[in-house]
C-alpha cells in the first residue's frame, strides 16, 4: 500500500570550487584551474626595538635599509644594530647613485640625511624637501609646507641647493587634483602622485626647459606611499582598489583581491611583484597584499608587516621583528560562496581534490564547519545547507577542486 508521500526529484550538480567569485588566497594563487603555492613562509630574523615604518633595498650597496621610529638600520641580511639613532623623518626617502665612481645611498630625513658609502656619515640636509627622488643628477622633492610645490637641487645633488638658472629651483603644480603625496621616477619623467591625480615633470637639460603636464582625469583618492614601478607600469592603491598607469592612461586592475586592503601604509615593487602593507578586510588584521604581474593574480601574506624590501631575498618588517619571506610554507585557499546555481537547501555530497598530496579541508554551510585532516582525492561531507564555503590548506600544487551536491530538480 502506498504511503501517499511524494518525494521531490533531485539531481547531482557539480561546481568548480576554484572559480567561485570572492575567494581568499593566502600564500597561493589560482592559475589555469590549479592552486599554486606562492610566498607563504615567514622566518623570523632580528628583533627590532622600535616599530619599522619604511624600508628599501639599495641595489648599488647590496643592502637593506630600514627606518624605525627614529633609527636607521642597514644589513645585507639580518639586521644587527642601528647605524644611526635620533634620525627624525616624518616622510623618509632613499635614493642611490654614484659619486666619483663610488656607489652611495642617501636616506633623507626632516633636517638630516644619512649617507651610506665606504664611510657612512650623517649631515645637515639643506633641501627642506620630502618624498625625494633622483633624476639627472638632481634631487627632487616636495616642500613640506607647500604641498603643491616641487623643488630640485643643483647638479651637485644632495648638498647643492643654491638657486640659479642652472642651479636649484622650484615649480608649482595646479590645484585641480589635490596635494602632492609622493614623487616617483617612471620611465623618463618624474610623476607627482597627488591625492586624486597624476602630474608629470619632464626634467631634461637645464631647469628653464623643465615642463609639467597632467593626466586630465580625476581619480579615486590615492593613498600615500602606495605607489611603485612594476613591470612597465606605475601601480598605486586608491579608495577604489588597485590601479595602474601604463604611460597612456589609468585603469583599475580587474583581479580578485584588488580591493582587499584598507589603511594601506607602504608599497614596493621588484621582480614582477607589487607588495602592499595594510589591513585585510577579510582577515581583519595587518597583512601584505601581493600582486604578481607575471601571473596576473593577487594573494595575501598573513603577516603584520609595516614595510617590505626586495633584493636577492624578500624581507618584511613589523612592529617588533624582521622576517625573511619565501615559498615553502603552508597556504590557505578559501572559496567564495558556492550555491550550485540553485535556490533552497541542498546536500553537499563530495569534495574532490586533484593532485598527489594530502590537505586539510574545511567545509562550512555558514552555520557549522567540519575540518578533516589528511584528505586525499575525495571527501564526502554529506552536509546540508543553502550554500557552502570550502577551505583547502596545503603546501603543494593542487590540480583542481570540485564539489558535487544533490539539489532539487527545479526543471
């Protein structure tokens, strides 16, 4: 005898976990349907007595240079002891050049500069400029009291501030796109990065031939110290996310995580990677956003870094320590919401992991989570929910992740 109950028809649907919009990648990228390990290991090196706020790698000197709250450090690898103390710099900057065929690097502070060379020393800085860059033998910077004014030294560099037709001088940018927040050399020009726009200073020959031009469009608010020169592009972070200028115009980078950071504080770029320190909106703590220009993909490094420098190796600096960053640790991939293009409840039947290694798998329906260690190949969660998030933790390449659910046959 029939019970009279009618069970709804169901069917199995498969979803590509790695393709779900809104994924969070920590120490890995997704490329061609695979999870690939990226920079995911942080080795603690030296302790810092003060919070680090800026760092640079001088290729001419072969050394990392780090600025803390009032000290300068320099070393080819792990920092040992400060080279300079009581070095005040509200907006420190570094340039490197040759003097009498000898490589040197300058770090400019408020009223003092420190010169790294065969004989390191500090001296009074007479330029009264910040955001310093070097172009054609001259130091260029912005006037700290007049935020639309660019000043330059004479051809003698850091100590040559006597004004004249061929000597030191200055120019103003117009007020249309906000104050100048950074200067940077890009291709053959100096770019004045402003609060909402870009201006360009052509500084060839004598100052009477210097010329200022403008990118005639207003941009979202640009954050100070987020600009860096990448692989042929100028990258910078705005209230609307990560943008680039390629010499012709400005575009927003259309990649996952391009809007992930808030309160960005420091950026650098080397070897095709853009590193930006800030606060992750998802992790809700400090992290480093990495944009890999070669792979056209972004990911996070879960480290509370204030600054990064890149030479032969990658170094990061926090409030208390110096770290060396490299591949070889564990990464985390967390998918976006997966609902199998179906409304209502469904049952997640299988998660299929491609590849040879074991992983830690976490499956969540938004209410409960299940964590299973040592998963290889296939896991059957049999979890009910409207949508799911799947986290994969591992250290090796994964050839793909897919999920199968039993859903209502709505056709």
